[in-house]
């Protein structure tokens, strides 16, 4: 795992995501989830590509169940994009890099 993608918990979610000065992509995952393991390298690659423009984080839904409930995570992987303390977009399920890229670009350009 690169240092570009931070593993965060309920305790630091507000500080690192909601109060972040940059848009933040949060990957809600679980270690046992096959599609989550497919998404992980895509998120890693995007974190390099958007370095300095977008923050990237991972939240283990098993270890942070209250956070998963708060954001109504019903299926994983779920990737959410936060900007200015608000949820601006989400993608449920494993998708190709371009799908995430389009959502990230929209969040950077809009709102």
C-alpha cells in the first residue's frame, strides 16, 4: 500500500475527510471481499495520478461498522467522493479506472 491512500477509522474520519481542504475519495471495503481486492490497485493508481489534487482513503467496514451504517453502505466496495464536508458522489461495486476518473473529475470541476 502506498502512503498516498490512508487507512482511516471512525475516530479520524471527520478530520481527514469531512474537514479536508481537498476532495477525498473514500473506498469502503472489507478484507474478505473479492471485488474490493480488485478495486484496491485501481484506487492506488488513481491516488498517484491525482496526487496533490485529491486525497484518498480506505475504511474497513468490518472495523468501522458505525461509519458504514452512517453512510448506508449496503454493498462493498462502495467508493464515495466527499468535497467541502459533503458527499458529492458514490460508486457501488467494482468499476474500471475510467468510471472513477469521470466521477473524480466531475467533483473537481463542479460544485
